[in-house]
């Protein structure tokens, strides 16, 4: 299998991509990718296709999607929340790294062998981590987000969630 280099189209985000800052912060630092998230106003308010800007208050000449600031999904945490979320993120990254490697090493004749949980508790901890990470990094938007020309970014989440 051949994948493009991240953050290109149809690429796999590396494990180091995922952190407590979330996708909104990453997009603020990499604004050329904001155009792929115009169809997700709940997660990314303020990102609109220029064709939708028919209001006389907002003209297309004043609107630059790359300059729209996005707020992170998680802003203030207590010490307990911070520790809990850090543990969940670490769990997600551990499983993601394993599964990402398995996915990229798979061939047409050998399917990937994904992470095996050692206990029910570990699996439930991972499921909780996926829920938390999905708030920071909306997987659906990363995989299916389209720009105004219907070109998809198509980042690949390399295993079933």
C-alpha cells in the first residue's frame, strides 16, 4: 500500500499528531487545511464556503478562511481532569501506534493484525480514550471533510474505532 506523506490527501496522521491541543489548534498553525472542514460547523464554527457568504455584512472580499481563528475543544481543566485526559490520550496513542504500524505493513495477501487488549478493563479504557480523542480530533471530519470543490482530504484512520 502506498500513502501520501502527512498532512497530504489520503495520508495517515502520525501518532505525534494527537495531543491535548486538538485539531482546531493544529489547523490554526496549518491554515491551508481549514477549507476541508467547512461542512462541520459544530466542531469548527466560522469556517464557511465562500459561496455561502451572501450576507451584505460579510462579503467574500473580507472573508479569508485561513484567518478564521478556531478555539480548542478543551481549554481549562482541573488537575484531576488533566491527569485523566492525559492517561486517555496516552492509551489512545499506544494503541494507535501499534495499529497504524500494523496497517501500513499489511499487504494484499496479509491482513493487519491489530492490537489485542489484555483485559476487558484495558479495552474499556481504550474505548473511553477514543471518545475523548474524537472530541479533540473529529475522525469523521478528518476522513470525510470536503472543500468547496468537493475535494476530500481523506486522512486515514488506520483501524476500526
